[in-house]
C-alpha cells in the first residue's frame, strides 16, 4: 500500500482518482517493494544476522 500512497503524493492525484497507468505503476512498485523486503528478510534469516 505504501507505494500507492507515495505515488499519489508525488503526482498530487487523490488515491481514488488515479488513472489506469498510475495504478499499474503502483502495482509494479508494490510488487518490487514486496520482493525486495522478502529477499532482505530471507538473507537476514539465512545468515543469522539477528544473533550478532
């Protein structure tokens, strides 16, 4: 949800009035953000970095 809020803030378009392109860009950013967070969490869990 955060990428949609950031995109709405950057473009000045209210969330409910986004165009189709803005919604697709928001979806792509959301997917990329989720993948990056998942990869980072997986890296931390596999390396055991929380115990150092």
